[in-house]
């Protein structure tokens, strides 16, 4: 006859508990890893350094927005790196493209606005204080000043001034400097 003892039931229960705990742990780790991979794919990791080339460090998710931004803005002036101005500035500029510094941004459709905003919002920073005025010009931007801590500008800085020190601006390369500034402190 088959005899069951409490000790055999307890040892089987412990073994079953260990197996269940290991299975749940493995499942939880797998799910967490999968969610992390998916989130990384959709959000990417946005480096805050100035790009050396248009797709330097820009995840695939934002490349269409960056390309649309470069094409649209470079048609009239130098396209600034998103880091130079805060998100609030970019948002205000994109909200009303028909009032862009006294002119209208040609051929900017709503989808283009959304793609550009997604890119600019991701790669720019927000203003630290809500009462801080939104800078609409490069020379007013605290971020521009932070990126150029030891530079004393002799003239008013505009988006067109960049070419003086950054000869690769037309290719969205702000890392390459003119020989005069290459080894500056």
C-alpha cells in the first residue's frame, strides 16, 4: 500500500516552491528586459552633445525629424543644434510658423511640424525656472552661453555668426573649429 507522510509532502512542497519561485523570477527578468528593449527602441538614448554630423548619435526614431528640420531651416539660414535653445523656444517657433521672425516658413506641413518638434524636444533642454524669459535669439540663450564659456564675442551673435568659428556648419558639424579656435582654452 502507498503510504504518504507529512515530511514527504513538505519536501515536495518546498521543491515545488523553489521551482515556482525560479520560474517566476526568470519570467519577471525576461519581461523586464523585453520592456526595456522596446522602450529603448522607441525612445532612444538622446545624447546632449552637439552633433558632428547630421545622424551622429541620433536614434533612427528621430532621424526623419532631424532631416526635416535641417531641410526646412537650412533653406533660409543655418540650422542650429537643438541644444542651443531651450525646448520652450523651439515650441513657440513651431506653434506659429507663419510668424517666424517677421516671415513665414514655407512648405511646413503639420506632419513636418510634429516630426521636427519630436526631434527638437528630445535633443534640447527645458528652462530650469518657469519665470525665466524664453530666449528667441541665440545671444539670449543661457545654453548657448554655457556651450561657449570662455568666448568673448565682439559683435552681436546671430545664427549666421556660427560660420566664423565652425566651418562645417553647412553640414551640421559644429565640432570642427577654425584653426584659430582649434586649441583654444
